C-alpha cells in the first residue's frame, strides 16, 4: 500500500477529494469565537428532519424481551442435529431449552 505524505497545506491524496476540490474550499475563513458561540446542535436547528432521519435509520422496533448473546460449548452432534433441520435452528434450540427448564 502506497503511503502519501500530507502536503504543507494539509491536502492528502486518496481521501475522496481531488486537489481541485481542496483548492476550491481552501480560502474559506476560519470561524470566529462569536460564530462558534452561536453554533447549535443539528437536532435543535432542524428537529423535524432529525426525527425523520431517526425513523429512517432506526431499524426494527426494540423487543420487549431482547435476546442475550452468550458463548456456550455444545457437542458437535447436538449442533449438527439442530442445523440439519434447516433455517431457524437457533430459535428451535432456544425453544427446546425453554421446554427443558419449564418455560
């Protein structure tokens, strides 16, 4: 992998922008202390948009009884038997364990 050294002005090749892109924005002035003090969080400035983004990125609803990931060592034959029954073998294994403990 080729390593690139930053040029004295901060431009680094291979970061998703070209030298022309860098030069186009290089004359933007730095924020003043007053401008920094006036900055507000995105959620405060655009609450409706933030809510819409949250809904879009939220994924599936949270379960009231979430599963817990654990590490357990089982006999290879036991795992093979459950896997042989096809997709959903982990759920079937969970159900067998629930029955075994009386749930």
